C-alpha cells in the first residue's frame, strides 16, 4: 500500500475519532442539561397532595398519616409521620417529620424543630432557607417513591406481584443468575452436591426436622442472645449466624435445584441425560414458584429452612493426622 493510502486511512481514522468525541461531548452536555433542568424543576414550588388531611389548631401528640398525606396548618408539639403520603408543613412542628413513600414539603414561613427523614421522596423547602433548628439533621433517600407509596397504602400488594414487563425481566434474570451459580457450584464441588442430593432424597424427614430446629434456634435464639449478651460478644454471634444462613442458602438452593431437576427430567423427559438440562429445569421450577402471588413468602421460607437443614446434616471429615510416608 502506498504512503498516500496510509495517510488517507489515518485521516479517516482521525475524523472518526473526532466524530466519536463530539458525540460523547454532545451526550454529556445533554445529560448535564437534563440534570440542571431536573434540579430547577425540584426547586420550584411543590404543589403537594391536594387531598391531604388538614391538621389545624394545636395538637399535643404525634400526627400520623396512614395511606394518606397530611397538611399541617396549625401547631404540632411532637412529630409528624406519613406512610404512603406527603407531609406538608405550613405551620410549625416541634418534633421530627418523616415520610415513607412520600415527600416532606415545608412552606415558607413554617418551622420544623426536629429532624427530617424522607424515604422514597424529596425534602422540598422552596427557594428560601427553611425554618429549622441548626442542630437538626436531614436524612433522605429519593428512590422508589411510587413503589414505596403503593406498598405503604396497600401492604398486601407485596403478596400479589403484577405481571409487567419489568417483573418478567427480573424473573428471567433470576433464572439466568441461579443457573450460572448452580453450574459453577456443581462444577467445583460435584461430589458434595451429589451426596447432598442423595441425603435429601433418602433422609428427607431427618433433614426437615433438623431444618425446623435450626430455624427456631437461629430465628429466636440469636435475638435473645443479642438482648442478654454484651455487644462485644453478640456482634460476632450475629455475624456467624448471618454467614451460616447465607452460605447454607446458597448451597442448599443448588442442591434443591439439582434434586428437583433430576426428578423432573426422569418424570417428563426420560430421553434427556444432560445434567445441565436438569439444573435448568429445577431453577425454572423454583423461580416460577417464587413468582406466584401469596405463595412466594412460604416458598422462600421453605427453601431457606431446608437449605439450613442440608448444611447442618452434612458430614465434614477432617483428619488431623499427618499422612504416613511410604515405607521403603
């Protein structure tokens, strides 16, 4: 190739790089503009909930809003909290103000004497400095506002997930993640997983009894120990209990997936001999059960309990003797 051809290719590459850089710069400028516009939109006057319950006069107790917003036009001597709604302060609140699944809106001329806690919303106080105690703090997490508002207003909505595109996408992602984890764990510890599957099939009653006892001990015994023992001893116990539940849940789920997949393959697909297909069948079966309305909490609790039973019934052979050297 000639030198002119090389120089022409270099010019084309340089032009492509410049175009790419300009595109990135344009996208960055657009992102900054969107952030600024959003910040300006937040700083404007927030309308609040027009259907908020009005609290006027002098109230000596804490004001609650269960599934609705509250508008404080009078004086509240303690605090105010809304579950699934906004707290609109137009008067004064001497205590803390909190909103879970909503926002805290403080109008100009109002006063909040305590802390402001917002989960799933924003703390809006207009353009002027809010009337706050200088020693008070603000805790805010502005994510999942609609979801938290829906849960606070209808707690049973957690038990009946809606068949949306996002829900189906998360279920497919769960199948993929658990299938990869199952493949990796069975590849690393094939003998351990196969022994656990055999133990689950042959000694299911024993595993269930030990799972029940272990769940009661961890679920009730650990909190009682934390109340009785000092924190320097209770903290390691809590960490070990959490690690035991986490590791046993990971290992036990894979064993349950494998055992279920083998049974499904033998029952419905006898001509398929692939272990990977059996794992996939088990993962799909249990992820589907975890997606059923009103059933998924019991399914998850059962998986955790059986996984704990599998971990507690495993036989760990540890030899402290040094291997004998071969005699000449």
